[in-house]
C-alpha cells in the first residue's frame, strides 16, 4: 500500500499533459493516495487525479490516461 504519491509518479502523470502541450496548471494531484483512485472534474475547469493506495501504478495510469484527457476536453 502506498501512503503518498512519489515525485516520479507525479512526473508520469504530468507527462500525459506535456506530450500534448496541455497546461500543467489544469491538474491537481493530491499527495496522499486513496483507493480506488480516479479522475474528477472540478468546477473551476481543473481536474483532480487521485493515485490509488494499492495495485500497480503503471497499469492504473494506463487505464486512466484517456479519462484524464477527456476530463480536460481532449481526445
């Protein structure tokens, strides 16, 4: 179980945005992990990405990449 998001994990999440020239200011990543993790659109136009406390991070990130982009209005 993970208690906190690591810097390399944050970088991997931000790479999804960087690869598409999407502003990093549009994403919030809480430092605490919580199951099941996920992507939530906020009222201010930003999204919140919560990293799960358990499971394989890379598999999870692959499964939510599309949700991150859709929440920001990208495909």
